C-alpha cells in the first residue's frame, strides 16, 4: 500500500494517508477519512462543552441544576441523580431504522426526545463541588474541569491529584499550593511557572527539574537559590526575593514581562515531554510509537490524539480526551475507563465495547446510533435486537450511509467513516471547546456553517472595577468577597470567593484583575499550539519538527543539542 494524498472536504488543504494509516483503518474496518487531521480535531472539539455552564431545571425531578445545556434550547436534560437512576429507560425512546431516510437525520430526531445528562461527572464522588464538569473524586472544588482527585482547588483545567491550588492548566501528579501554572507536576509552592517537575518554592520559571528556591529561571536541573539562572547564597536569595514584591499586582505584572524576555534568550527544547520513545507531537509523557499527538500520558501506538491524560491508552487514531485503559478507538471524543473497539463516538466509557456513532453510551456493548444508553447491548437507535438481527441491520445502515450520505448546507458529505456532522453537536461553536484551540469570530464561524450563540447577559450590578482592588494583597479586606468585580479584559462580572481569598493570602500573591475565563484563555495562550512546523535547530542546523512556528523568536534546539547543553 502506498501513500495517498487527499483534499480535505472542509478546509480544502491537502493531507496524506500513509501505509501505516491504511493498516490501522483496515484493522478497525473503517474507510480512510475525508477530512484532514486538523479539521477532524476541531470537529470533535465542537461536540464538547467543558466550561460554559447554565442554570436550568431538571426535566424529571424539577430541581434547579447546573448544566452545560442552554435552557433556551429544545432539549431534555436530567440532573445526574436522575440520569443515573432506574426511574427511566433510554430504550423507551427507541425507534426503528427507516431505510428511506438518512441515518444522521434519524439520529437527530432521537436527540430531540431522549434525556441527556446535565454534566459529565462521576457525581457520587463529588463533595462540595457543584460547579465542575468532566470531573470526579473532588472535594471543595470550584470551577474546575477535566479534573480528578483534587481537593480545595479552584479555576483549573486538566488537574489531577492536586490540593490547595488556584488557576492551573494541566497540573498534577501530587502537586499542592500551586498558582498560575501550566504543564507541571510533582511540585509544591510553584507559582507563575510552566513545564516544571519535582520543584519546591519556585516562581516564574520554565523547564525546571528537581529545583527549589528559584526565581525567573529556565532549563535548570537540581539547582537551588537561583535568580535568572544565577546562583546566590540562601540569605542573599531571600533578601532579593523580598525586593521583588511578589505580593504587589503592579510588580507581578512587570515581572511577567521581564521574565518572558529572559526566557526568550534561553534555548527551547523542540518539544515538551519526558520518557518517550519513537514520537512526534508536544506535551508527551511516557509515550511509545505516538505520532502527531498532543498532551498525552502513557499512550502507545497512536496517531492524531489529544488530551489523553489518564494512563493508559493504545491502538488509537483521532481520539480526543480521556484514556484510562482504552484500546482500539478511531475518530472519537470523551472515551475512557476500559473502552474498546470504539468508532465515531462522543462519550463512551465504563468498559464499553463495539460502539459506533453513539453519544453518552455507558457500560454498553454492540450499540450503533444510540444516545444515553446505560448497561445495554445490541441496540440501534435505542431499540434492542437479537445479536444476529443487530449485525444484519448494522451492515444495512452502513451500506445506506454510503449510498445516501448526509450532505450539509456547505456541501460537505458524510458517509460511513466520518465522525458526526457538525449539525448534530449539542453545542454552538463558541460554547464548545473548539473555540479555545480554533478561535473564530462570529462571522467566520457562520461562514463555515457552524452555529453561534449570541450572549444575552443580564446586566450585573457591578460594585467594583478591577482597577480599584488594592495593589498589595495585605491591603485587601474580607469584604471583597461580597463585591461583583468588572474584569479588566472582557468587562464581564466576576467574584473572588472566600476559599480563593484564603489561598491567595497564604500564597502571598495579588488578587486577579481578570475573570476566570480570561485567566484560563491566558493560560491556553501560554501553551504551544497543537500543530507542528518544520524548523532548523538553532545550534546544529538539523531539520526538526516542532510546535514553535518558524516566525517565532524563540531559540529552538533539537533534542540532542538541548540535552547536551541543559542536562
């Protein structure tokens, strides 16, 4: 089999399918994709809303709930206790497949009448953690997402095994007392830092391992009492640290600029990661035979995957988010906990097997085109069949999808082998996670045929402008928790909650002037993007693949040159 070049249906760019790709598709018994890897990634993210929360009523128990589903939309939403209960059965809403109608059109009708879960949480493991999503095993947490095993953590995404921390992105591995960090772990008292592991009492640093008592450093290993990579005695270090006034908002904002300028003078590794074998991508940890993937931990034999942060996962193409024992998955999102043999699904977990074109299928096997099924098998469009009837009907639907494909308003064609059409997402573009990694304006989104939600925010009674917050943390009174503050970036209201104020004081860092969403997007901007470019090593001239774009000013080294200079 030879390499084949195709044109993406969506963006019209060329992309290649390698012989190894065809081998995987044959193993999964699916055709090769018709969208490029980037558009496939964007499409999957459009089916995922992590952070946009609403208050509405549970359609079963009638209690007020927090949910990702806009109350203005025509949809049946159950709170977690009701969705997981035996008070209803998803098969009661099942329909027979109509060969005269398009499969995806029939699935859309199913979406209109079957209850969906309010949030994707392991709700029985949550304690005093109401405002969270895609989360489990939390205690006293607030506005954290994609998180597990955290306690007293606020405003975090991708946090695992973290305590007493604020404002994080992808931080874990038994970390505590951390603030404004990204892609770090096994650390305590880590502030305004990134790509740091096994560190203690470190500020404004990047790519440190086993370091303590450092400020503004980069590329250090097993060092202590350093400022801008220069060593000091303990007494002088502590004296200089006091002079930096880390409890002052004005001083901290100035330090951010100065530190960034210093970082740019240092060599940058072509990729971020640890202990990988045969790989390409970025933010990879303990991976083997993984290509073109992003933010993955303990993944093997995979390509075009993202956000697989709970070990382990293997034999995958185009899987976005989760992991934890998944195998044999193609073009799916939010799949985990022992899932196997999954094709084109949005939400499949808890030892599911052989799921296709289904959403929120839990502990179910051999299901096709199902929604909200739990502990079911041999179901199509939420109707159960005998095993032989199921297989025959499944094969007929696949054939029908190819002879009578779904065609959207932009002329994009969906046959068997492509993920769900954009039209079947529960979420508008700017509600979805796609908006974080593929930023579009309203006009751009509508021009591409995506839906857009116009915000109709109620006027909040702003009681304080962020500029009125005292500069020094010690001058802020307890009454600030009663204020509704206007964000300096987006002008939307936000609050400083009591547990946040307590942690800020313990950390001795200034209070934020931006709302949680603007702070989150600021951390996203600090990440390298999920894209690779060809570039030359700044030291030896070797060709490298890196997530640093060629027009960026960073000094980028290949792995060999970086290891020779840093380690």
